[in-house]
C-alpha cells in the first residue's frame, strides 16, 4: 500500500468498531473542555476592563485554529492521525490550566490565541480518523454518530461550566476544563493508527507550499460551509449578553438547548444524506438556519429564545454531519487530512468573521441585537443560494453530489 493511504481492511461496520467509539468519547470530552468556559468569558473579560474586546473572545480563538489547519492537515496525512489528536488535546489541557494565572486583558487574549490551536489540530485528525474507519455507504450515519458526541460535549460543557463557576469560582472551572482535556488524551493513548506507514516527523513537514493550504476538490463544500457557520460566530459572541438582557441567569442555557436539539436529528440527517444525497439535506438545513436567526432577532422573552434555540439546533444537526460526509465524498483518501483541514479553515473563517463583525455591530448596545441576528440570517440564505446554483451545475455531473 502506498505511503499516505489508509488501511482499508479497517473499514468494517463502524457500529462494531471499538476504535471508532473510543475516538467518539475522546471527542465528546474534548469539546466539553473548551466549550464549558465560553459562557463565562464575556463577563470575565469585562471584569478585567476589556468589554470592548468581546468580539475577540471567539475570533482570536478561531484565527489561530484556522492558521494551524494547513499544518495539522499535512501532519495528519504524514505522521498519522493519533499524534495530531493528542497534540491538540494537550494544548487544551495546558491553556485551560493557565487562565487563572493571567489577569490582564492582554494575557487573556493571548491565551485565547494559543487555545485556538487545540481545535486547529484535534478535530482535523479526528475527522480523518473517522473517515478511515467508515465505508462510503455509511459516511453520513457515521458522521452523525460522531456529531452526537461532539454535540453532547458542546451541550455538557456550557451547562456545567457556569454551575461550577457559581459554586466553586472561575479558577476551578478552568481547572475542570483542563481535566476534561486530560481525560480526552487518556482515551487516545494506545489507539491503533489508521494511516499506513506513517513518516517520522521532520522539520521539512512544517514548510508549507500553496497546495498544503487547501484541497481543491472540496472547495464547494468549504464555501457553502463558511456562509452557514457565520451565524454560529454571531451566536457565540452575542447570546451570552442577550441572555442577560432577557433575564436568563445561566448564560449556557441557550447553548445546551440548541445542542440538545441538534442531537435529535444528527443520526436521521446522516442516514438521509446517505440515501438522498448531501446537498438536498444541507439546503434544508440552511433554510432552517435562516428561520432560526430571524426568530432570535425577534425573541423578546425567554421562551421565544428557547424556541429559537431548538430550531437553530435542528439546523445544526442537519448541517454538520452532512457537510463532513460531503467533504469526504469529494476528497481523495491520501489527502483526507488536507481535505478536512480545508473544511475546518472555512469553519474558523466563518465563525471568526461572524464573531468579529457581530461584536462590532452590536457594540454593547441592546438596540443592535435585532440587526446583528438579521445579518446572520442573510448569510444563511447566501449559503442556500450557493448550494442551489452548485446543484444546478452539478446535474451535468451527478458524481459531484
């Protein structure tokens, strides 16, 4: 088998594959780790005198994640999936433990930059590892299962983070985040590598060429994904303040509801995309996303915001596993790391732009909530339009679907 390819004999039914499930549990712990601190970060930064920098909380995190993707994709395809996953989780472990020791705005923003590297590495390698273990006919369903664990971590983290902070203080919350990252690493140790004949790391691997920055075959998925995750950057940045505005004591409630809602549809949407095609399912998800953002824009009570969170979660549950499966469909096996890196670059770019622009538009003025979320709705509709145009062009070549 050629260098850079994967062990096809491992592609059995993923439901009976122990390695797949261990990876899923590790992923859930990892996402719990860095998401559990998000609801408390805006007020934490404000307490240090950095209220005007709230838009940087997410955008700096995603900036570093995006910049590290080409390297993580290249290393994933050359030294293996497991080492890259372990490195990403280790970054999360270390940075979370350092938050209690840096009490200045500059120090906090620096940590957000470094912390972002964790998601620049681990999810890239995780997605490639999952793709190695899954048959083409099960990709949508497998990505849905992986998405359930991802969503569970995203739901658990923001739920328990504020509770730990309230009961034991912010420092214990940060140390708890670090502990979850450690558990994520512990599960990965001893797992079987899926990359055939991985290379030893060398300095040359860190010299990037233009081709290392993106995989051309997956650009249609990446562009539409960018537009569809822009609203998520808005949500991450503005919802904590919006929750305060509506009198919601736990800033993580919205996140818990939308992630819980997404779990309900991930498996079904994954199977649907395996049967009916990726693009029709994604189009439905982006339309649902636009509706959710309009609902949030006009929510003037807790219950209306919670209802919007459910719709937002349904959209996310349809979108994420299908985008991942579509990207794997479009990619070449020997460049799966690069392909997933390309998709994640669009993820970070979309979230980062959404976070930065929403922080600027909102400007700590509650009167700007509505316009901020309506702009996010337009981005979702832009993704829908892109997909429809791509689908029309792809009719001449059904293999693109």
